[in-house]
C-alpha cells in the first residue's frame, strides 16, 4: 500500500495528465483489470467529493478501476455516514490518504450563502440538512467585508467548507485520530477548478 505522500503525488500526476489531455484512463479501465478486482480491492486514496456531475473524481485524477474509494455527496459535507465510510476504507484496505475535494461554483455552498443572506423556507428538510451542515463553515464570512464581493465570498466559502470537513474527519473520529497519530493517515483538502480542470491541494 502506498504511503499518504506517495498517494498524494500519484493524484497530482494524474490530474496533470487530465489537464494536459494525456489521460491514460483507457488503459486503467478494461476487462483484464476488472477481473483482477473481483475478489479484492486496495484503493490508494479516499476521496470525499461533491455530487456535481462536472466533477467525476476518477476522470479528474485519471485513475482506473480499484484505485479510488469515492464518496460523493452534495457540498462534500461530512456526516456520520461519510466518517464511517472513511473509517471502513482506512481499516479494511489500509488506505492512508483521505482527500476532501470541493470545487468552484459549488451549488450547495451557493444555496447556503443565499439562505444566510436572504432567508427563505427550505425546499425540504432533507435539502435543508445539507445547508445546515455547510452553514457553520461559512456563516462568519457573510458578516465580513466579503459580503460586498459575492464572487470572493463564494470562493472563500467553498474553501472554508472544505477545511471544516477536513477538521471534522481529523478530530471527529477516534479511529481516524489514532490512524493519523500512529499509522501515517493524512487528511487533506483540495479544490477542483471547473474552469481549468486543475486540482489545488491546500496546505495542511
């Protein structure tokens, strides 16, 4: 199994291929590879990403079958089910890199900012639960000078939401805390640009 840093380097290299239009995906998705994965898997990274159709994780990182353990949910929020999924991958497969990846123009973050600035009744309690998860990360930003620049506000809110999810994973699970402290697990934040295709990894 790759170390966290080796896994991170592999993701960066894959994204570089994707941006350059040099994807190797056809080599990584074929019948032979599928057959080898029937009895077991060993994903080298866990990715918590947004459900947005414009951010297909395996394609963005140019990875194939069995490479990534992907959890996608609107707003890349971290709730107990996502934490449990990360714990499962880390314990069962020895995966040592977890990436929380937001993206530019995130609709869930935008909806949260709209709700904070112009409160309305939520369309449903289920959609409201997503806004409720994002709100603590972005609420303070609405009361800064950023409120005068909605584009900058949205950009900072997207990053703040990613960082909150990283912190929740890093400090909200005894299992993951132990793996971080004693077994080389790394949890990092990242942002995908819809405009360029590049993934920017945050300093942690």
